[in-house]
C-alpha cells in the first residue's frame, strides 16, 4: 500500500520536516512541564498507593510521642497580678517633678526588666534561700520558670512561676508579691524625697526670678512714663489724629485768607499791605491832606495851562516848580508821619490818601488778611512739628511693646511656675504623710488546679499530626526515589501523547488452543465480550497452537481446571489488544496504517509481546499481517512461536535472499506471516540502515499482499535501530511498562525519536494493574 498518513505529531516517511521541527520544540516543552506538574489528583494517587508506608510512619511517630508523654514529669504554674500605675491620673502639679524621678507610664518593657533585675530580686531571694537554697538569681532567671509580662493591653503586670512542686510555687509567689510591694514603697519614699528636694531648690530660684522681673518692669514703666504700652499707643494715636485734623484745618484757612488777600489787593488798585497801612496813617494827617489838595490843584492848573502854553512858558515852568515843591513837602510830611518803617511811593499818594470810606474799609480788610496769613503759617508749622513728634513716638511703641510684653510674659510664666511648685510642694508633703504603696496587688498568688505540662490531649494531637506529615513526606520521598509510572493517568499527564493501548497485568494466560477448544464446546465469552457466539468468525480464522510455548514471557499457560477468573483475565488481555489495534487505526480516519514500528525506551518493557499480540489481533480481524523480527540483537519472537531461524531478515538484506523464501506462514493463522531475524549480524545498525533495508521496506509497502507490517525493534535508548526504521514507516508505537520504567528514560526516548524526526503515534501502557473499584462490562 502506498497511502501516506498524516498524524498528530510528525509526518511519516520523513515528509513535512519544517512543520515537524516547529512542533518539536513546543511538544518537548510541554512534556517537560508535565513531568514536574504536581496536581491534587497526583497527590491523592500517591497517598492511595503509599498508604501502608504513611500509616507505618504515622503509627511509629505517634507511638514515640505517646511514650514520651508517659515519661514526662507533670508541672504546675501559679501567678498573681500587680497594678503598677495608679488608676486615677496624676494632677498637673506632679508633672513638674517627673523628670529624673519616675519611669514613663507606658514603658512596660522597662518595668518588666526592672522586676526581673538583680536589684529587685536580691532581697526576695535572700528570704527564700533558707527554705529553698537552690533558688539563686541566675537559676531563677535562666531556668525560665518565672515569667513577667503585661496582661493584654492593660496597666497590669502578671507574674507567674512554674515548677513541679505546688507548695514551692505558692511559697515563692508569696515572697515575690510582698517583695515587689516593699520595693515599690521604698522606691516611692526615695522618689518623694528627691522630689521635695528638687521642689525646694526650684522654689528658691523661681522666687528670685519673679522679684528680678518685677523690678525690671517697674524701671521700664518709670523710664518711658506709661503703665501699659497698648494704652499709651492708643492715646498717642488719638492725639496724632487730632493734630492732623487741626493741621488740615489751618491749611484750609491759609488758602482762604491768601485768596482773600489777593482779591483785596486787586480791588485796592494794587496796594500792598504796607501801602494800605501807610494810607491809613496819612489819611489821618490833616497837614498831609492839605498839601495833597494843593498838589492836586497845581496839577489841574498845569494841565490846563499845558494846553495853552508851550513847555518853556514861564507859567508852565512856574507851575512845575510849585509841583516839585509840593512833592518835596509831601515826602517830608510822609516821612514825618510814617517814620522810617514805611517806604511810600508818593506817586500813589493820592490813592493812598483817598478820603473814600470804601477805600478805608478795603484797606482795613487787606491789612487784616495780611496780618492773619503769618499767624496761620506759624500755627501750621507748630502742628507739623507736633505731628512729627507723635509719629516718632508711635514708631517706637512696637519696640517698647515687645520689650514690655517679654518682661510681662516672663513674669507671668515665672509666677505660674512658682504657684505650681508651691502646690506641688504641698501635695508631696501630703503624700509623704500618707505612705501608701504605689503598686497594688490585684490578685493573690494562686496555683492552677491542674498541671499545665504535659498537655496530653495536645501532645497526642500533635503526635498524630506530625506522624501524618512525616508519613506523607516519606511517601513523597519514596515516590521521588521510585521514578516510574504507576497508572495510565500519570503516564498520559506526563508524556502528553495518546495512550493507544492499555494492556492489563496478566498473571496467567491460557493457551490460545484452549480457547479454541472451549469454542468448540460452545463455551462462549459473556455477551459483552469481544469474541461472543454472534461473532465466531474471528476465532474461526484460527488461533495457532503454540504447544508449550509462551505468548507472554512472564507467565505460563493455565490448565483446563483453572478458576473462572483466569479465563476472564485471558479474554480481557486479548480484548485490550483489539482495542489497541482499533485506536491505532483511528489515529487517522482518512487512511489506514500499513507499517508500524514497535519499540520501548529500555529493555524488559514487553515490546515483543505487544508486537506479537498486536499482529495476532490484526490477523484475527481479517488483515494480512507481516510481523518482522527486526530486533537483530536479542530476537525473541521465533522462540515463542517455535519457528526456525536459519533464514530471516539479515539474510534478505546481506545475501539478497528472496523475501518469499525467508517469510514463514503459520499454518494455524490464515493471515499472519512472520519474517524472523535470521543469523545475528556483527553490526545490526549497519544492516538496518543499508539501502537494501530501505528497498525492502518500500517493497513491502508497494505490495498489496500485506495490509499491515509490524517491526519489532530494539529499545530506543542506546540503539538507533528503531529510529532508522521509524522514519521509513508510518510511525512508532512506544511500549511503557507500568511500575518498572523510569520516567526520565521514557522522556529521553521520546525526545530522541522526535529529534530524529520520527513520528511517534502513541504509547501502549503495559502491565496495568486493575483497580479494585474498576469494573468491566462483563463482570
């Protein structure tokens, strides 16, 4: 047959190498991961398989723990509780002397170490020593019998003592409780004395400090002439506001008077204040007024005559002389009346001496306005100087206020501290009079009614638990050491290849001629079997009578008087090969396999047995089968079948013997032919790798006479025979014996086949033990 088959992993006949190489790396990775996968089902399987070992280890460990419990000496424990902090918190005054005298309230670890210290325990041990001289400080602490710790999250310290003598426990706990109370009372006295001494020293220093600050505050107030800088600043601010208001009012008045003065000066014909004053004085002089009238008359005449006469006319000259004389007299009279304080322009003398009442009134207002302006200017200057002074004072107030506040704050702090220390001194004196222990005994020393050690229930439970854990550990170690496959599920999970056949473990296998004899007597298999009365054609094809030969190297043929279970086991064994052959054919439903290589990873896997029975099964199903004994190193099949081996495969290859002369047909089997190994060559690999062998395999495929050719080859590891033949066949079937083959060898064998680009069709699980819970249809 020339059909080319495509299977799950590699193409037969070396075709499709690219796809084969791509799938090879991923498959190897999957196989490696599956080898290390520890699932829950695997763990449960290990527990079930190693149950006897687990129980043995668990019982041994539990027995050892029980023996130790019986030998242990019972121990008892007693305890009492101390309240090492007051329930009512300290008042504020007591906090002033806390430094250097008491431990922090929340530092329980320090208090626990204090209770364990030699200083505290020395007087207590001294009282215990007469009755129990073996109790020393080192023995008490290092033995771990005494335990001191905080009770949960409370202010309570719990002290416990453990020993085998209840009376001793009670005695030691009583002395510990009393010793701790005495120590706390003594420490309290010492601390109170230290506190009182400290308070007295602080009071003396504080009193001096308060006196010094009071004197400093007094001098400050005297120097700056105020009691409180805040009040002084408020007063200065008010004064400054008032002065600034007056300053602005004065400025307004100056502006008003200056405007009035300008209007009056304009209305009076440009007279200034001095001329207005001079006009007032001259208007009151009668002689000056007469001379002024004469001057006016001369000027009138001069004006009239000037219209009539020339400039040099005697009349004009005479009138001008009169005018000059009168002017001289007016000047003399003005100087006489005004004195040297006024400089009057006599050219305006007539306007100065106008007898008009309006002019007199304007002159008075002008004089008044002129006199008011310098007064207002002087007032403005004084107000400005006062405002500058107040601003300077206000700028100094923050500095003065800071100095004052610092002195006042220090004085207040010192005064408050002084009052606090005075109150503290009074409280300490009252505490010294009371003399009560600061620590309180909340619970009297008492012993537990039952022993705390050994805890039999807990120890037994731990023993059983430890035994189971160690048993499981031993089971896992044994499983790791015994690296074989135990079940089909484990095999399928780890190698990630199809399981095409599951061959049950067979202690005794009936000779197939006996089955024929039972068939002839109409003793058929149960209705659910493969070979039942309705289908006797398979048996009628003929099972060969191998005489005393074995078809399974591990068992002998059963007798006619064997129990019924042996008959059923034989049928199951044969039925397994029927299922195996069917599974192989269904790997590719589009075409049929015409050549197979049967091999294993190592020796002793049952590969030759599987090859023989698989060939017999195919022949029973009507296929023309050629079984080639290609194991040229340790051939077995011709021995089992009692066939002559003078001519075989090696002769066909090396001597070019005709295939028909080397093949042997079994007379009992219509469709089964065998090509034995022949003479064993010195180099079997060279024979199988030769071109003649490849030509022979191609010839067997081309002939239509055989439907299936099965090659029995040596193991994969250490030999290249299976890989050489596998590349020219449709694929390789790997036989794995349960409970024998090392998992690493199987993985190594599969990897070598794949690296040689040999198609691995599937795996046959051989010698699978039947589970007790497993049932068959015909059971």
